[in-house]
C-alpha cells in the first residue's frame, strides 16, 4: 500500500486507528465499576483490589516511550498489529482468571500491549495526514475519541457487568482486537522510518522504562504505603536516579532512544509540560466524580456511568470545532481559554453537598469541565505532535501518551491522598461519613482547579505568540535531510 493514501482511504484508516485508541483508553476505566464483583468472585484482599486498574496503568505508562521508538524503527503497522494481538491474548487471559494474581498479571500484560499499540496508532495518524488543516481535524477526532473512551469506560463497564458479569469487561476487547488486526494490512501503510542505521539504544530503553515504571508504581501505591514511608521515598529516589541516568545516556549516545534535540521543538516541549498538568486535573475529576456518585449519593454502577455521558457527548460535538480553532489562531488562545474554563468548572464542582442531586449540583459544572478539556487537550495534542519530523512521529506520539498517563497517575495520587486526609480528619472530629467524604472530594477538586489555572498562566508564558504555527515541519524521509531538519531550532510558538 502506498504511504500516501487517497483521501477516502485515509479517513477510513483513521476510523480504525481512533476506534482502537478508544478501547485502549476505555480499558483504564472500564473495570472500575466491576471491582466489587471481581473482589467477591476472586477473593481479593481489599488492599490489593486497586491493582486491577493500577497494573494496567503501570505498564501502559512505563512502556509508552519504548513502544513509540520501536514503532519508528521496526514499522508502525507491524507494531500496531503485534500490540493488538498481545492485548487480545491478555484480555482473554484476564477473562479466564481464577485468582487475584492471575488477573493482575493479565492486566499488566494488557498494558504492555497498549503501550505498543497507542504510539504506533497515533504516529500513523500523523504520517497519514500531511496537510496541516487535515491533520488538525484528524487529531481533533483522535482527541475526541480518546476523551469519549475515558468517559464511556464507566458506562460500558456498568452495563456489561450487570448484564453479563465482570468477565465481559475483558471479553469485549477480544473481537475488537481481532477485527482490527485483520483490517490493518488493508487499511494502513507500514509507516517505517527510513533511516540508514537501525541500532537500538538498550541502555536508554532500560533506564527510561525502569524510571517511568518505578515512578508510576511509587505514585499509585503511595496512598497505601504512605507518602513519607521508606518505600515511597526510596522508589521516588530510584526513579530519579534512573531518569537522570537516562538523560546522561541519551546525551552521549550516537543513536539514542529519545534524541534530546527533539525538545528544541518549542511546541512539543511546552505541550508535554502543559499536558502533564492538564491530565492531572482532568483525570482527578473523573476519579472523584465516580466515587462521589456511588459512595455518597448511592448511585448504582450503571447510573454512575451514565452520569458521565454528557462529557463524552461534549467531546464528540466540540472536537472538530476545537481543531479548526487551532488551525485559525494557533495553540495559545484555545489552550489558555480551555484551562481557565476547566478550572472554573472544577471549582464549581467542588461545591457539591453531601445530599446533592445530579441536575442541580453535578451536570452543569461537569459539562463546563468537559468543554474546557476539549479546548485544552486537542490543541496540546496537536502542538505536541505536528512539528516533529516524520521519522520521529512514533517518538512524539509516545511522549505525549506517556505524559498523559503519568499526569493522570500523579493527579490521582496527590489529590486523592489530600482528599483522603481531609476525610480522615473530618471523621476523627465526629463528622458523618458521607459529609466527611464530600469534604475530602471538595478539597481535592479545589486543588485540581488550582492546577488548571496554574497551567493556564504557564500557557500564557510558554506560547509566546498569539498565532502559533500549528503546521508540521517539512521533512524529507531520508536520514540526511531528516537529521538536518531535526537539528534546526524551531520558532517558539
């Protein structure tokens, strides 16, 4: 198949890639509402139940950079298919699990597959769409589908668990993956980077994968182990040592896993930093929303999932307009505006009462957060990927995906611990449990609003021009011209 497909074929390929990403993101949340059923059937210890979700997030976040670089070197379509096959096998294994350890191992293997598929899929989108306006539209659709996956996970998980049992939240991945693997050779180009040398940076791969994995593990387990515990402090120190070693190795390597000069691309550098803050606030909102609706208001799993449907619909409705805004005015205006709106929605949501109702206390602020998120996430995704050389599309994709996962883990870990502390103190003072939990969620949401507004201020400073140039750099796919273009210092946007 030729690398540049006809217009219709490109959009059909985008449908396949976006649908795949939808299920990868969905799998982060789909098991949440099934956790009580899983705990009962597999006899999970309460302190281990969170690892049904954490095991997936741990390997997904820790291996994304490695997956993106391998896709660049060995072929994006090939890695897309291999990762999906692994994801399907792991899903099948999880659905057949008869013990807690078996299920956790299967979820970890799912994360490995997702870490291979996700950057390969996004880099294929980038290489398929070379026209700036078309690429922005395609990335807008990609961002909308990813946002829908985050919101739809609870909805689909609730229905599947109630109708078919918890195993269905894993079974559902198998036919989707099989169909995608079968269609990939017909719809997708190989998308391999045309470099003359294909050496592999094992030192960089080991240190960055180990550093990110240890960092994510430390964050997701900090609430249970204690933020000041020797385990948490030791793991954070180990992560820092590994990541410093990674930077040192990359600076000296002739063929690095992550060429540090990629961070000369101002839009990419700034977008990744802002995405880290954005996702830490946004993922925390979904986390608190799920807990508040079920543990305080007493919603059933299906009700809690359906309560998030408006957010998914907002992503569908506004994705294309958001990408058009980026094409017209650049990154700065929509991202700053989106972060301010998102922060306002989070602050409004923080006023939830213990006896709240959906229509009066939840719907409007959550929709405001969703609107702000669309006009933040999509410009930042475009900024993070559109100016990278085509030979490094997988790397740029892996970077932004990694940033999203680490940002989400960081936000939930830090703000979740803050909320738990407030709740514990309130209970100790004699406050009724529903009110104490609400106080904790409110405090965490105020913190999330502060992060969003801080990110808005940072975006004002980092995106120095009002009309940034969101178009991709022109890169000829030869090692010589790619290297020459990649070494340029791009204009800050």
